[in-house]
C-alpha cells in the first residue's frame, strides 16, 4: 500500500497542467444540444415573464427583492444548463461552487431593518 505522499505525487503527475485544455475530446449528442437549447429558451422566456411581472406590479420593489427575484432562477437555470449540456463533473465542480456561493449569499442576505 503506497503511503499518502506517494499517492499524492501520483495524482499530481496525472493531472492536466493549468491553462491547457483536457486531452480527451468529446462530441455532444443531438439530444444534449437540443435539451440545452430548449433550457436556454425556457430561461429567456422565464426572465421575460419575470420582467413583465415586475413592470406591471403596483408594489414597490427594493433592490434586494429584485436581485432575489431574478437571482434564484438564474442560478437554477445555469446549474441545469451545465447538467443538461453534458459537461463532466471535473468541468462543472468549480462552477457549482460559484453558483452555490451566489445562492448562499442570496438566501443569507437579509435587510438591516428586519
């Protein structure tokens, strides 16, 4: 059984250097392409309806409420797009970290008056 240092050196030697594309080439299937296009069309339609709802609403919208109103669907649509488009877990992991941080900020942010 190799010790921990030898194993970490082995894993580091197998990694792709930063700034270089992965050596494996991948082609997307027609199903992945059409699902990605359909999801983007759904997302754009959702944002158009949200904008129309925001404009027709008689209530006063604060900037925090507006950011939450548009931010949550944006994070969800972006995450679903990455899954549907067929990216690998190694390509998607950093982006999910960023999307999770954005969602955590939106969920955790509260107004100072409440």
